């Protein structure tokens, strides 16, 4: 299961964005402990607005999983770790 | 029920919160009107878009909505999962919080400003308990925020202000919602410092006072500057003693205290004798050192609560207090001052001897206000100086007569010059051996309308002190020249007209030009004029004397040294000066011929002077015995009652006419 990438889109370093980053890192760390290697990329749409257009992002913070399909996105501060994993289709509901 | 369902949908559709219904993957199934507005997309545009899976905790979380117009909108997001039409959907509630976020940002800005200002800020409720402080307040007070929060602001009170002060502050705060002023607060370390405080009441929307905001500025620095300015205004920068201004204030306070406590006050004014000579001969640098040393010696004599001040140039003042016997205490202080100054000063590699004249006035004996005491003390000082210096005088009531007379004389003298009340008398100067008149000394008199004829000893000193000596001297010189010219025109030989010149006239900017102009104005030939300068004036002039005297001499007139023998000049020094005649002071003549000391001095002067090429004239010759003695030692020239008193011009005219008609025998004195 290598090569998985989660892209977290934020709009400026707001308090919610910081919480989302911390939560996502914790989630990924949890998965790593189970042998699942997942990389994180944080993208600030204020700095790269075209990416937001391309991804048709409606709200941030939002984490998007493209591979493996299906494409999934989860909005919010990602504090509900289990529900985030379900939403990203990384874990059975 | 169908109708009711439609109603629920309507409610959702029109709700003010944005509502999205998402499927299990986050795709938008429904968006109400508020959501359309929030996202800026037409509702149909939102349906089917991928908002994203939402999983929120119980509390709403904050997200950024990307509005279609490009801007970002902050929104609180809550979500709830529910069953709808047999499947699980998520209902997301979004509330626009952009304005609240902006207000929060504004608040953070304010908070940053408050925390970074150097002014201490305190917010209290109406208890009043402190509910917020900034960092600067902690810095100013020394208390941390935790130590301040919840406390009453009175914990900062220094005890410097009485309860009346704070009652007035609160009254104004309650009446007018603001107060400002200076408060001396106590910091945690106990240090009390002045703060400029602005307090404003904060009212709620309903108009009720909810808080007070106090802004505290540390003004210790300003106070320090004020103290510095105060110091400059009240201290003499050379000696650091109180100056006249502060001294008067202290005297005033001391008198007030004395009146309340029935104590006595002594005021001493000390004037250094002949201090001008120190400055003139050794320079102002040495003069300043002398003043500093005097200041130190005087300060050492008084108690710490008593005052020594420097009022001006070389005038010092000492203020003492006593429960009883102030006159004695003042005398003792004066003697201690005289003793303290008697020790020679070692300055600039030489020993300097100084002395002081001291005047004393006391409360309640000599006055009960500052002006009266200062004035009377000044009169006493004047008496001390007149008595030869290096001594002290108590103010005595008779002195006030003197002071009053002095003030009146000054104004009268102005008038005398303007109204021509001054007159000249002339005293013959004779050659005793040849029995002929050699000159007339012009002597000024004042025909005072109330006091009668006043001699120069009554007003010349005042003229010198007030600067009137210059116009007075010019008047004398002009009048004498005009009179001499009249006698000359009438064919009455008078020898030379001798006019006394004061130190002030010699020291003026252009003494030679002034005399030259008067000669030209009156038309008197210069060789008919003799100027008499006292030995003291010559000695005061020192280096300038030869040049000034030579300048006068070049005009063609004669020069006589007046009062010779009183000014301690050496004959060797005189040798270089262009005098024609030395006039031996009358104090040496009066003892002749019996007083052996006087006889020896006059004999020596006459012998040395003739060898140095000076003529010698004896002043104050009154007896035949004196005349014979003088002729015996070779002093041929004389002036005195024996030959004629000073007389008005008309009497002298008669005398001159007699001389012109019948010259006296050469071995006899001319007799008017």
C-alpha cells in the first residue's frame, strides 16, 4: 500500500487549519503504526488559488484522497479521527 | 401530513442558516437559499458538487468557504447524520461568521496595541475590581497581572493623597464619566512614583456604567526634568547654594513658621570686602574659586535646616532661627563668619586674604516681612561696610532714617541735576614761598531746597552708586571751565582751575574724548585746567592708568594726584605716571608740626617727590605753624582755611580782583 498521498488544502494559517494539520498528522501516524505509509501534502490555496479551482474546492480545511480510487474528501478540523478514516475510505465504517 | 411536510421543507429552504444535505460521500444533494448566497453559486450549480465528507464534533468547527466571487468567507459548521428516504445523509448547517471573525481580528489588534503601549492600562468593573491589565501596567506597578486581577485598585495607593482626593476623584467619575490627574502610586517594591492617570467610564448599550478604563503614564522622567528646571531656577549654578529667589521663599516660610511658633529669625547679609580687586587682578576664574570656598565655609557654619544663599556677585545671606536671644545668636554667627573667612585661602598658588562686611536684621525686632527685613539688613550691611569692612552691624532704628534719606536723596539728586540745584565753590591754592595764587579747586555743593547747602560727602557716594556721577561730573567740569573762561575774559588771573575726577569718570569708555569735547565746547585753553584724580582711583586702574593719564596729559592739561598717602601706592610706581602734582592728604598735615610720624612722612614725601620731578601741595593747611613747617621741608604749595575757604564764584571774583590790584609780598601768604 505504498505511494498513498493525502493533500490537505487550507486557506491561510487559521486556527482551524492548524488543528486540521495536527489531526491529520496524528491520523497518519496512527496508520503508520499499523504499517500503512501515507504521505501528507499541505497546500495553501491563498498561495496557489489555481489548485483550488482545479479541485473545485468549496470549503477548507479539506483533505482529498485521490489514490487509490475512489476519490474522497473530508471537510473540517479532522478532529473525529475515526469518522475521517471512514470518510476517506481508509477504514470500514 | 403531506401539507405539513411541505411546510418543513419551506422552513428549511428559508432558514437563515445555510443548510446543505450531503450524501455519504459528501456530494451535495440539497442546498437552501442561504447556502446559495453563502457560496455565491446558483442553487442548481451546487447540487452534485463534492463538498466533502463532514464529521464534526458536538461543537461547531470553523471552516473557510470559497465564495464564487473569489473571496473567503468564515463559517461555523455543524453537522448531523440522519436517515432520509432510506439512506444515511448528512445535514450540514453553516453560519457566516465573517463579521464576527473580523471583529475578533480587530479585537486582537486592539489587544496587541494595548499590550504594546508604554502606558499602563487597567480595566475594572464597578465593584471596583481589576478585571484586565496590560503588560505596561505590570511594568509600572511591579505587580504581575495575576497579582492585580480581582483586586481593588486601591492596592496601588501610596498614602500620598488623602481620602478627600479620592472622594473628589470618584465624585467626578460618577458625575462626568471621566477623571484625569496626577496620582502618586506605590509600586510593589515600595517605590512611590507620579503617574498621569486618565480614567473613563464605559457604558453599556442601555447606558449603565459597566467598566472603568484607567490609563497610567509614568511621569517620573517629566518630574525629574521639572526638578532639574526647579533647581536651575532656584540654585546658584556656581556654588549650588540657593539663589535670591529661593532665599526669599525660605525666608518667607521661616517667618510664617516663626509667627506661628513664636520663634525668632535672624537674617545676615555678608558682602565680601573689595572682592572686585580679586576679579580684576587675578581673573574671574580665581574669583569663582574664592566664591565657592566662601560658600563652603559659610555652609559649614550653619545647621542643616538653616539656609546659606548666594544672592548676587559677592553677596551671601545666612538665615538662622532661635527660640530666644536671636540678636546674640546672630552676633555669634557673624563672628564665626568673620573668623571662618579670616583663614587665608590658598588659591592659584598664592594666599588670598578676604574679609566680609555683615549686616544683621532680626524678626521680630527689625521687621516682620521679607521686604522690610531685607531692606533693613541691607542698611545694616551698608553701615558695616562704611565702618571699614571686616565687621558686622546690627540694624538699628537710626539706620532706617539713613535708608529713607538715601532713597529720597537719590530722587532729589536726579532733580538737582535737571533743575540746576548744584553749585560750585572754589578754594584757592597758593605758592606760599612766592605768595601768589596758583589755582582754584572747584568743589561741588548742592543747594538743596529743604536741607540747605550740602557738602559732597552727603551725595557723591550716592551719585557713584546710582551712576549719576557721570552726568554730575560732566556738569562740574563744564561749569568750572565756563567760570574759568569768564575770569580769564575779565583779566583776572587764577592760575589753573582744578577739577576732581571720580573713578567712574576715569573708568568710563572714553574719558579722554569726554574731556577733550568739553574743552572744545567751552573754549577753555587746556593749560588752564588741572584734573585731580585720587590715589585710590589710580591704584584701582593699575595697568590702564598710564594710558588713560597719558591721554589726558596729551590734551595739554595738568594732572594732580589727590589724597596722596592714603592709597598705598609706592613712589616708584608713581614715577612712571604723568602727574604734575601730588596733593598730600590732609590727615598728614593736621598733625603737623608736633606729631613726629606725620612730620617724618611729609618730610620724606616732599624730598622724594621733588627728586622724582613732582610738585607737592599740602591739603588742609590751617595754621601758621603748619605753613612754616611745610616751607621748611620744601613743600611750597598749599591749600586750606589758612589761605581761604571754598567760596562761591562771586566771592572768588572779588578775591581775584584784590589780587590783581595789589599783589602780596612774596614772603607772606595771600589772604582773602
